[in-house]
C-alpha cells in the first residue's frame, strides 16, 4: 500500500514555516498564505523548534496555532510535514531536569541554550519526547494534510555524561564480551593500556585516551548507534498511531574545508538510513565562490545528491535549501539570477521529489534573521527572490508527472563511514593528504562530466546490479566485503581500486602477512610499499604512451599475473608497475598505484567506458559544464539538461525531443544560455518495441 507521501501528486514545494514566531501578528500570518499561494507553495514544514510554544509549561499544551496551520493547508489542498520538536527543548525542561543537557568531552554539563544538544541517553528526555510525539500523532495523525513526519532536526553530536559513559561501557562489553578480546581488538598492550576491569572504560578524550585508534572507531559507531536508538524510540508512537505516514529526519552535508562538500561524516548515515522511510537532506552548496568554477560546485553538489539517493536508491527529499543566501558563512552571497532555478532543478534531476526551503518567512530577530527566505522582511511579492521562487514553483508544476521517477545507474563508487574514520585517524603517511572523499569525488567528476550516472554506495549494499565498481582507497576491509568484491568480479564485474586499499581490519588494525589473499587473487598484484611524497614533490607514470605526474602517494607494486598498463618513470621504483589490469573469473580488476591527476583519470576511464558501453545513450557529445541527468518513469525518460556555466553552451544530443518547461521542440544540437535548464521528455528507448 502506498503511504501518504507516495500518494501526493507532483513535487513538494515549500519548506520550513515558523508561524510560532509570529503569533502576535495575525496580519502577517494571513499574508503568509496569500504569498504562499502566489509562489506556488504547496507544502509547509512546521513545528521544527516549536516545543516551547506547544508545551509552554510542563504538561500544559497549546495546539491552537498549529491547528490553524493544518486548517489553512487543508483549505488549499496543501501538505504539512510535521516535525517532532526534540531538536530544541523548552527552557523549563532544562531547568527542572538538568540531566537533559549534554556534557562535553571535558566533563562540563552545558546550560540551556542553542539547539541539537540534548543527551541521547537521558530517560527523562526520552520520556518527554515520547509524550509530545504521542500528542502530535493523536491530534494530527488523521489530518488529511499530514504527509510526512520530520523527526527532530539534523541529529548530530555526542554526550559524555555519566549515563552515556555507562551506555558506552555496556556497548563495548556487548561487542567484545571479554576484556581479553577488547585488549586485543584495541591493541592495548601499547603504552601499558591493558584493561583489567570493565569499570576502567571511559570514552576517548583529550584528558585521557586520545590516540587509541580502535577505541576512536568504536566510539564513532557507538555515537551512531545511540543516535539511531534515540531516533527509533522517537518514532515508536508515530509508527504505532500513524502507520501510513512515513518518517524521515533531515540529514546534513558538511563543507570540511573550502572546496569539499560531502554528506556528514560524523554519523554513519548508511546505518541510520535503515530506520528512515525516506531520505531527506539539507542542501546548502556555496554557489559563486572564489575557489572553484560553478561546474565544480555543481559536480560536488551532484555527488551529495547521488550519495543520498544511493542510501535507498529511491527518490529522496531536499528538506532545506536557501532561496537566496545563508547566514552562517563568513560571507553570505546571494544566488545570482538564474541560479535558484538551476540549482533547484538539479535537485530534482538527481532524484529529489521536492524543493523545500529554509525558510518561508524570514525571522525578525535572533540568530537567523538575515538567512534567505521566500518572504523577506519587506513582506513583498515583487522581490527578485520571491519572483525566482514563484517562477520555479510554476515550472515545477509543468513536470509534476516526474515525481517518484527512478534512475538507471550502472556505475557505483564505494564509500564506507567506518573506513573513512579509520583512514583519517591513522597516523603515518601524509596527514593532510589522506583526502579520501576528495579522491572519490575526482573519480565521480569524470563520470559527471561524461553525463554517466553514479551511485555512491556502502560495502554492505548489493554490488551485483552494477557493471563498474569504483573503490579507490578502500582502506578498511572485512572478510564479508572481500568475499562480495571477489564474487562481483568473478561474475563479470569491473572493479577499480588504488593505493591505500585493504590495509586495516574492522578494528583498524593493520592486516598482517601482506595484502589480503583475496585482493591479491582479484588484482593479480601485491603492494610492496607506499611512498609518501612531500608537497611539491612529483614523479611520473607512463600510461598509454603519455606521461602523468604523481602527487602525494606512489605505491610500489609487484605484479604477479596482472597485465602492466602503466609504469613509474622515476625515483627508486622507476620501471616498476604503477597501473595494472587483471582478468579474474569473468570480470576485470584495475589497480591504480599512485595519486594521479584528473587528466589521467579521464584517459584511464576512456577505455573502460567504451569497453562497458557506459556512454549516456541520449548524449552525442558531453559538454563538461553541461550536466545531463535522467529519471525514468513508466514508458518515459526525462533528461534534465543543465548549463552550469556563465556562458552559452553547445549541447549535442542523439535525438530531437521536447522541452517540458517551454513546450518547445528541441533539435539534436542546441545552444543553452547561462544557467539555463531544459527538461526533455522522450519514450524510453528500451521500451520502444
Ligand atoms: C539548517 C537547520 C535550519 C536552519 C538552516 C539555516 O542546518 O536545520 O534550522 O538553521 O540550517 O541554513
């Protein structure tokens, strides 16, 4: 049976709405709905941080203002995404029950304030959340406008209170059963760290154990488990009382440093995703920055969309985005004309079934008063931002039939949160040059430029449906993962991996006795040494009669029965293998020994793309700054053609078609203006006969 959200026809357009900040201004509340109608907004997300309004005193509830929102949305056949308010608690609660406040790693209990900072273990907090969620579900569960639960907000962070420490000890004990096993797993003979009693187990901290890699890895997993446990408890009353209303929570992306944009690495979203009915995330790329081109920002944003798609390989929601600027950056730049439309269609192109904003009306005061919003402080409908939203809302209606459409993806990139934690934690080699995610993005970028769709999956997901599995820097390996990788290649899959692979086990201990045998079998090589290069130090690899520069890492390889495709030209490993290819079973495994430039990556994949016929069948010549992404539904393919550049671009397709946004026929060869978008519809080729 379809859930309420699946039954919605057309895309969700709207976002975070905070009438709770405007209760003394009925005139403004009235105006909000008129403006929402004008902007083609059909969805509001309410109550995200409204606990203090919903329960102003312990056990005293006020739902009148929220009833009003539901009434208004029902009057216009709109949708409500109702949040549970646990992302920020009322002041009375922290005062009466201080244990709901988090304790930091220095042992300091925080006072009330800010948000996203409750203790996940606190029984009283869990109880209070259950109570308010039950009331919300009872009151609104059958309301026609309710389509989705937005559980809490942007879960993150950790708590070190005595109760969390107790749970940590319990978690560790449950995982290892005996102190002996624990001491082995964390290699505690080092620096006399052996545990002689379970009570000695404390969380990692700068005041105590700050360099036990195995412990750090477990702590990350524990924090994920605690967060998911809290989430699972939060949704219990919702699941019980409203089984046909799906649940989500808004996941985050983070900019770790300039030029990097990636799903949050603090929580294992691969694990968390299993508790959600639909994935949603908050998308805030830095358009128009000074450190990269618009196409590069677009590529990184596409990567994040695709990773969130891949968690369930089903449509997701963009739960938040800004119609203009954010307020939390050093410099908060507004989107240039055309960028709102382009970046919003990009969300849909990669599998989102919504464009939702933070926020509908701009706050008058407090910390986010200058954050972009659909309705600005002037309350007018003739602002550039409002008109952008309005135009986009109207266009979104023209492509409503695409909602729920799927994707067809033959290439997967491997990303594991565990492995990434371990990779970044380990000492040795080059500390600033691990760059695991940047390396994945470099491979991804090549496919994005070719308009070939990629999933970004974890190693516990099914590989067998892909033709090409890209797994560079596959640092941590488990026996199960190795067996599945081996099977994938044996059965005909193509695998690409690189230096920094197969190095540690699931406890972040180095694999002894050389490279795991299954990897040697699959790749036909044996890594011997990993040379760390200094900044500015480069050597060379000869591949396909061309020479490419290496950076950061050169791995010395011994080829057993692999074919050598590239060799080092210099340093002490001159004339030894750098790039290899190996037939294994019905498949092929490539190994890239060194960190090489994007030009190499492009030349390297040229052959593989051809061999596997991965080319986008709709595109004649890919233009690297025009992205084409396709969604499929029923007998139709919908190609989103997006110009991520400041100049007009030539696009060459295999066939003529029709642009759903303008209703114009589009020739095979067209010019697309700065930031312009087309949505081309055609009968699916594989369904033509
Ligand atoms: C999100 C958050 C919203 C709002 C927004 C501003 O991370 O969920 O509540 O603060 O950022 O960009």
